[in-house]
């Protein structure tokens, strides 16, 4: 008899908990917004990009990337010329 009463109490308790958790409301799904990030590095950033492209176009040795190499020398020349010309 004790087991029957305990099982009825258990069934009633779980039934009321299940009813308490259900609702007729619509479940809202989260939405994500797309944010466009535009990075503006300014005048010196543009000079850096231009100098890099110019150095890669004019250098014959692309393997030597040391500070004594042709690639760095051309980049430095193009970069300083660009900064001076634009007045950055």
C-alpha cells in the first residue's frame, strides 16, 4: 500500500511539473545582425600597401627579405617617397 501511495505521489508531482514547463507561447529564435567592419589605416597604411605592391613588382629577388635585401630597400624607398609626397 505504501508503494502505491508513493508511486501516485510521484506521478502527480511529475505530471504537475511537466504541465508547469509547457506553454503555448511561441519560442523566439535568436537572430544575428551582420556588421560590416571597415578599417581605415589612414595615409601611412595606404603608403605601406602601395610601397609593398611596388616593391614586389620591381624586385628581382623575392626570397631575400632581410633589411639589407633588395625587396626591403625598394619598399623603404617607395614608402618614404609616398609619405613625403602625401604629407602624412
